[in-house]
């Protein structure tokens, strides 16, 4: 978001207060936010609030003679990279659908060449009304992006659709607009998180994977235009917006889900920490402490990546991860060959800022051509670098 120029149009819905939080979030990410408000919006929250949060003067009047604000609808829309209308009332949606320009906000939208993102917020009956639905359909025909309202309790006390979308969802829409769509049209399958191998009704074997690396891969691929299926072991992470989620628990369930979705994928990345072993026998009742040592007989799980390597299509790009504690590059190269994959992403699981359950990673990308060590980056930046490498490999396959 850093440096991105966002023109936020705020209209007269009680959800205006949430838009104030969005301005604060954008400012924290060092985006350049300029706010314009309809007169109705100023009834809910003053321009002073948005001015203080955005650090820029707020425009409300198209006919202002103040030198700074003259022809505001033209100057405001000039260098905006996106026009975000949030919350968007039924009235403003209707005006935008008709191409009206009788206030600063609607005039600025017509004067802007930037993409327009509309976030409706209103009572559910108003939203469901055929006139509103027709206006929203018109906006979609005009190429405006609608971030659908959520279900839940509304200001009027009812419960239903009409709540302003969550900021995380809108943020993903904006990031998708800013990203190069260089994964557009690609069907990508990603696995993430740990698996849980049951021992008895109360216990299981698992590992320290949080899912952050795999979810970062899914979010960044989706922003860059890919159709993403994310097969995920149990994590506490929210599902990335716009991604098809397939939740699994055990390695066997993950293997089955991968088997189902792999044929349709042009790119497969296995970031999940799949348990290599499971209990030979899962106890039907909770294993009782008997004082003596407890021995567990474990049997190997299917190596899903190795199976993919055996059955792979040559037009597919297959990427594995290697969670290593030593001999990183040698182990990574061994896995590249043994599992017949195009790229192995090696990460050190002993590092304080790398591997399991941290927001950063430092990986080495190993291909047939050689090894490339990346710097210590956020898992999102690491994911973007991995996608850059995958795109280069795809081109090598003449795709
Ligand atoms: O989820 P985070 O907290 O963000 O942590 C990220 C991570 C450390 C889990 C991730 O970066 C990572 O290294 N994932 C791979 C973990 C792992 O299982 O590595 P491995 O070296 O044991 O397995 C090698 C490859 O084979 C992996 O692609 C793995 O998905 C795959 N595998 C392993 C075992 C198995 N039975 N089937 C598999 O497909």
C-alpha cells in the first residue's frame, strides 16, 4: 500500500465510522489517502475527523471558492490510483449508476480514470430492493468493483445482509488492483499448515506449522490474478478472501484432497508440514496412564509430493518446501531430485525469524539451474519472490 494514492468517497451511512478506521489503517501503511464526503456523511462524522486521520484536507463542496478546493472534483480525481466509495448508500449507488454529477463525490467519480471500488452499506430491505439491485448491476456493467456487504446485525436492529464489508476484504481488493496480474488465468493449488494424526479421542501428533507461509502464498497469488485452491490443515488464520478453501485434518485427508484438485492445477505448491508418520493403531478410548513408559507404533504416511512428482504432467509446475535444520542446500537438492519437482524452497526451522509460526522467512530457491538465497523477508514478500520464480519456470515450459 505504501505510497498508493487512494481517493475515498464517504457517504451518509452509519457505517461512516468504520471508514474512519480504514483511513487510519491505510495511513499506517503509508498510503496517500484523500477523503471527500457527501453532505449527508458529515451528519455522522465531521470532516475534521477524516482530515486528522488522513493528514489531508477533506473536500465536501464542489462549489467551494477556497483556492485549495476550486474544481476539487477534477483535482481530486487527477492522480488517484483507485476511487473507493465506502460506505456507499443506496442513494449514491443510484446516482453513480445514472452517471449523475450533482455533488463533489459523484462528479469526481465521473472525472476519474482510476478503477472504482464500491462498498454498499444499508438496511437489508433497501439492499434487496429491485431498484438497488438494478443499480448495482449497472455499476458492475460499468466495470466498477462491488465489495459485497456482509450478513449480521445492522444499525437498525435487524439482522441480515447490508453490513459494510470487513476492511481485510476491501484491502485485498485494493491490493489486487495494484498488483500486476501476471498470474491471471493460472489455476494454482497450495497446501498449508500442519496435519493432525490422531492417537486416541483426546490426543494427536502434529507440528508447529501455523499456515502463515502457505496462506501468504495463497493471498499473493490471488492478488496477482490466479484462481487459488488452498488445502489447509488446522490453523487459526482467517481464510484469504477470494480463495477456495479445503480444510483437512490428517495427512491421509490432505492426500485425498490433493489427488482431487491436482489434475486441474497448472501450478502446485506444497507448503504444508505433512506428518511423515501416523499411529499404527488409533485407540478407541483415551489411553490411560499406567505408570510405565508408553510406546507408540508409528507407520509412514504417503509422501504426497513424491506421488505428485511421479504422476505429474510436464506442463505443470511442481514446487515443494524443505523444512531443514542442517545441510539445508544439500537436503534441498536431494529432495528436488528425489521428488522430481521443479523448485524446492528450503527454509531453516531452527532460525528465530525463519520457518515455523513467524511472520518472516529466509529461503533458498533450488532448481536444476542452481540455488538462489533470498534475504530475510516477510512471508508475503517471500511468497511474491517465489511466484516470480514460478512464473520464470512456467515460461521455461513454454506456457
Ligand atoms: O506454516 P508456517 O508456520 O508458516 O511454517 C512454514 C513451514 C516451515 C511449514 C514451511 O515453510 C515449510 O517448510 N513447509 C514444508 C514442511 C515440510 O513438511 O517439509 P519436509 O522437508 O518435511 O517435506 C518436504 C516436502 O514434502 C514439503 O513440500 C511437504 O509438503 C511435502 N510432504 C512431506 C511429507 C509428506 N508425507 N507429504 C508431503 O507432501
